[in-house]
C-alpha cells in the first residue's frame, strides 16, 4: 500500500511540476515584459532560479525568440564580453597589470612609474591596456561561450524542437555519449531516445544485480531531477531492488534501497 501511495505522489509530481517545486512562478507575460526592456542574459540572471509556467511559455510564440537567445553561445559571449569590458575599466589594478604587460614586451618596464604618475600618459596607456585586454579575451574564446547550465535545464523543460536540436548537437560535439556527459540529464529530460536507452540499460542492470554494482544515490538524484512520467516508470522498476546500504557510522542502522526511494 505504501508503494502505491508513493507512486501516486510521483505521478502528481510529474503532472504538476510547478507546484511541487514550491517556488514563485513567473508567467509568460512577465517574462516578455522583462525581455522588452532588458538584454536576454540580463533577464536570465534575474529569473534563472525562479520557476516558469513552462506550458504557457511554450505556447507563447512572441516569447519564444527571446527564450531561444539563452541557447545562443554567441549571444552569451557578447554578454560576458560587455561585463569584462566594464570590469577592467573599473579596475585600476588590472589596468596597471596590462600596462606592465605591454611595457615588458617593449623592454620598457622602468617606464611604469612615470606613466602611472603622468595623467596624459596614463590616459593613453589606459585606453591601450583596455583594448589589449579585450582583444586577448576575444582571441582566447573565439567569440563563443558555453551557455550557463541553468539555461540548458530551463530549455530541457521547455522542450522546444529547436532546443532539442541544439542540445543534441552539443551532446555530439562533446564526444562523451554516456551519463557522465554534461548534457545527459537535460537530454534525458527532453526525451531523447539515445539518452533513454543509456538510462534504461542502467536501470535494467541495477535491477538485474539487485543494485550491487550501481550508484543508487546517483540514480535517485537523476530521477528526482527529471521529475516527469518517465522517471516515475523508472522508479517503479527500481522498487524491486532489495538491498541495504552499508553503515556509514555506528549510529547508522542502514536502510533498504527500495525504502530509500519510497520515502523521498
């Protein structure tokens, strides 16, 4: 009976994910208003840990182009680059380091004190230092930054076809097509067949050997992170696993794995 109740609870979670997370929910209208007055990643930094009304966001065609910017690596690079420009412009210590870097290349290190104490010279070298710093930053990152993990998570819940295509491309580019891939959980949540085959095999093996060779905590963490109907199916399969955790301390009595899953 207890297992039936727990499974029922998971079904509620999968079908009503917004309420389960117990967070303030931001509407599609509120998001759109923010996007109309702020840059895409300024909005992201403001709302990234707010929960979304994903269904209305998905269906709001006027909002979609803005949300897709969060999956644009070039857009994110420009956002970070602007921050870097502001950072060095307001950091005399960094500017000094850059001036010293330029002087060292010219074999003129001893000129540093004169430049720092002569306003006209300092202004000239300050501009050059900022330019050198910014150009080096651009060269190092080639105009592209990986978007924040949270942006990928949000898009795995939104599940736009375009989001799926982008995550799949990044999955392929990473060359690590297993559960250790940084895109695995979002890919799994969005319903990719390859990711599901990998996770299905992991669950199958876990059930087959009664959890003896599996990281149950890691599996459970993935299931809780997914919070969808697929995770409920996998949870039901895992309820047949019947082993005890080893004691971590003298006061730890150990707990059956299936009970561990039940009480979460």
